[in-house]
């Protein structure tokens, strides 16, 4: 398990661990919210897109995500999508589309 997710809640740890195993070197962990045990970020390897993931107050297997486009400005990304209470399948669908994973 990646050391950057050790202090996260169990659902988030399991999800990130699964995604890292499935997509290996195609995603990067971006933890801008170290104190938030229920949130973490993932980016594509070119760091053009960031997905902020939260499991706070959600049932197991559900996620809130915010998708940001950082391609024009890494300091002030553009929010291009917000999804509430989505399944892991829907989350992965979004991740694969924007991170260009087949």
C-alpha cells in the first residue's frame, strides 16, 4: 500500500490501492489535503487533469468527485465536472476518459 494513503479512511485506502494496482503508472497521487482523512487527489501523468475524491459521509462504494482541468493553469485549475454519490464504476469511467486510459 502506498504510504501517502496510510492515514486515510479505509474506503479511500482500499479504492486508491485498487486503482493503483489496476492502472499502475498511469495515475499519480496528489494529496493536497493531508489532514482530510476522507479526501485525496489523483492526476494523470501529464498532470493536466486532477480528480479530487471524497468519501465523507457517504455509504460504502459511493464517492463525491470534482474534476479539474489544469492544462492551461496549474495554479488555478478549471472545474469541469462535479459528481455526487457515484459508484466506483462511474468513477473509473470518468478517470479513464480524462486520463486517457484504455
